[in-house]
């Protein structure tokens, strides 16, 4: 799997995944891939809703979807109704032996199910309780990634300049929140080595989203100018994200982050006359005059085959790439090496690993 000794580094760690949808289960899968024992808890009749999130190309008779498979790798499955006395006791028995509990319950459900933090930490003082919420523990709003993308500003800056606000095509806010919770749990495990005690930690989708606005937030906070949709273009760099068509009909893009990169780009495109043009002599000037620059580059790029142009640029260490579809991505040996296969409840599933470090 290419991860060396890391893949077994968490053997012996026990994780109870009582979460659903994407963010919480993604954290459970992360720990499963690192060797932890992960038990996913589902209600006997109201299982994880993503089991039913099937595309039109999937078998309607299978017990799970590709979506579900993508973030439920390597887990044991246990059906428990926490309102049932015997099931509740079985859950508490699991907690007594667990290291980590993952939840994304609605406000008040921990009290309703008799599993408030205080009770669980009394049963198991070493337990680390990792919670995902939509808007924080005091809010009872139902949270879905689309709504978070809308309310955190991401949709307002995503999409073409002359188009409508656009959702990113993956549940990115869930993914970001999952990463935040992984970090918090790992820090808590490290702290527990010194203190011997667990704790309860929480990540809200909303705060994970806002913290990920990074440079777009600072652009606004420091200038007062509200960021707008620019397609794939970068507000601080040019040319960066503009799309250009080559002679063979491919689409390529450049990430020109320095004056040196720009000068080399001009050399490869046989545009040496504009390298010293005052309109394009610095990054800020290129941002100001990016439309004129885009027109000039468009006229130059169309004269090249994509493979020829990309080879020349890469030989000069100029960041450039071809826009690929998902099928083309998985022709790359490195991407293929990240595919994992597993049978879940009789269904042969495929997914990409959640471990990108080595």
C-alpha cells in the first residue's frame, strides 16, 4: 500500500463509529486504514442514509452505494437501537473498551439516548469523544454540505464570472471537517499518553468551512473588497487558472506563481516580446491586465499540440497541466496505486485510500 510501517501504527486502538453520512465515517475509515479496529454502529432499521445514495448506474438491489463504500472501509458493522435497553447496555460495554467514539448526533440526542459525555467518561475516563456538528453544539439546525457551502461563502466565489454561484462537486466541507477532527483526535491521543485521561472534542462544519477560506478571507479582511466568482482563476496570481485550448483540442492551464515562471512561459510560447511589457512585468501588473494577457496567450497556445507544449513547459519547471476527466486520472499509475478494494456485505467495492502520506 506504500505507507510502510504507518499502516499498522494504530493496531490495538478501538474506535466506535456512531456517525453517519460523510465527515464522521471518513474519520473512522482513516483510523481503520491505519490499523485500528473500527466498529460502525447503525440503527437496525434506519441505517446510514448514504447506503441509499445511488447513482442511476448502480444496482438498486444492493445493500449499499458507492458513496457509502467511499468512506466506510475496513469496519465491523453492528446494529444497535440505543433506545432499546439491551442494545443500550451493549453500546456501553463497547464504550468501556474503546479509545475513540465518533458521533454526529443532533442537539439533545446524547441526553435522549443516555450517552452524555459525563456518563461515557465516567464509564471510560480514557475515552476520546469526537463530535461533528453542523453549526456547533448549541444549534439544532440540520446541516448538509450544500447548505454549508452556501452559507460559508464558498458558493459565492465558485463558478464562472458570468454564471450562478456553484457548489463544489464533492462534499468538501465534510471532508475539511473530517480532517479537522482527525487532527484533534490525534492531538488528544498524544495528550492522553501524558495525562491518562480522555476528553470530548467537537468540530462544526461551519467553522471548518470558514477556517478554509484562507487567502480569500484575508483578501476581504485586509482590503474590504468582497471576492467574486472568477471561474478557475486566482484572485492574487496571473496567469493562474485561465483555460487554453491546444491544436489537438485539449484544455490546459498554467499556475504562474513567479516572474521567472512567466519569463520561461513566454520563451516556450515564442512570446518574448511581452515578457518585458510594462503591463505584464510583475505579478500585480499581470493581475491588473489579466484579460489582455489571456488573449495573447490564447493566440499562442492554439498553435501547439498539448503533449508538445506540456513537455516543453515541464522541462523548464513551469507549472502546467492538462484538464483530465476522472477516467483519465485513473490511467495514471500513481492514482491507480491509491485504489482500494474490499467486500462489504457481499458487495465488491472500490474506493481511493484516505491515506496520502508515506
